[in-house]
C-alpha cells in the first residue's frame, strides 16, 4: 500500500490559543511528502488570540473561517474545502507524531474501509487523572471491542468522496457527532479499522471536576444518539456499560498508575457517576425515561 496518497488534514478550533500552535507545529513536522499534504485549520468563530496565532503560519496552512458555531459545522467546512481525495481529522488540543499519516492513510487503500482510527495517548508529563483519560479515549477498544464500533475525530481518516456521500457530520448534533457518523458509515456497508502506528497525543482532563463533566456529557448526549440509531444498535447486541466495567478498566490501569489501585477505582467511579447522572438528565431532557 502506498503511504503517499494525497491527504487534506482538517483541524477545527474554537478559542484554542493555548494549544493550537503546538498542533500546527506537529503537523508541519509530519514525515509526509509536502506535495501530497494540505493543512486546513477551521476557525470556528474564536474570540481569543487563535486567529493571531494562526496568522503566523499563514504561508504553510490554509485558514478557513466558519462563524457558525459547532464542531460538525467546522469539520464539514473543512471537508468542503479539501482539495485531496483523503481527509484526516485531528483536534486542536492534540499533537500528531511524525509518522501519523504514513501509518493512517495507507489503510484507506482498501475500498471497504470507511474510517481509519489511530492510537490516542495522553500527552506526557501527566497526572493520574490525565492518564485515566487515555483509557477513556482508547481507540482500539472503541473500534475493535465495542458493538457497534465507533471512531473518534481526534485521530480519523476517511475518503473525502465517501464523507460527502454519507452526508458529513450531522450539524444538528451538539456532541457524539463522530459516533453518529461512524454508525451511518457502518450502515452504508463500510468498515472501521484501527491503526496502532498512527499516534496522536491528547491533552486529557486534569481535574476530578472536569472528569465528572466529561462523564456527564457522554451520558447526556448518548440518549438522543442511541434513540436515533436504536434499531441498528440493538442489532449489534448493544449492552450498557455499568460501573463494574469501569472498575475492571481501573484494575487494568493499576500497573501504569504505579500500583495505586484505590486511586484508579476512584477515578473510574467519578467518571461513571457523571455518566449515569448525564443519562438521567438526558432521558428527562429528550423524553426517554427508560434508564
């Protein structure tokens, strides 16, 4: 498989002054032929210094301004503007390893593959909470273990034509748009595959409050998402993820947390409590009280 397929990298950003420069620098350092690479940053109406920072790279990247707020709107603007036949996504709080695209893009040579997802790791140095976040963004698990599988836009590549054919990201969805598009891709008959060599580093949540909020958002927005794809998900024998699943995850983390199993279990409980609370609130908000 060729590693030199032309690819457009799309980075949506909103008020990313603290991280966007590192993201762009990592993309400029990619080990990929310059003539096969297009870098597109979509400024989603930032009000901080994001535009000023992006201007420093104006000779090496394309900056698109998308005033309609929303991650789906920003990514769709990037897809529409992309000049190459493959599109890769990375988030504005992530950095790419030099070989990211060389590992990610060749998997698209298989015409049956709709999405390739790479490995997402927590940026080092990090605290225990941030390291736990790495497990929550375990792309191998979401693609190879979960049923149905789904990919995360922090490390994703797809054929541009297929993204347009599927309809892109649903702009009516506030969160979970990557999962929604993954499900639609699967229903259209395409596969999602994992590529361990395509590595992206993420700045994970660093406080208990932020971890709880992340769990809450997962739970809250899973309600309308699962309602939309209920028949499809049931066909994949969907099972909920009760607390014991996260306790098992926490025990696996014990070695990487230097044996602090009690701390790992506590973090798992914080996330799952937030997720459960989010599901309850989401069920009330969206009129689905079956919990």
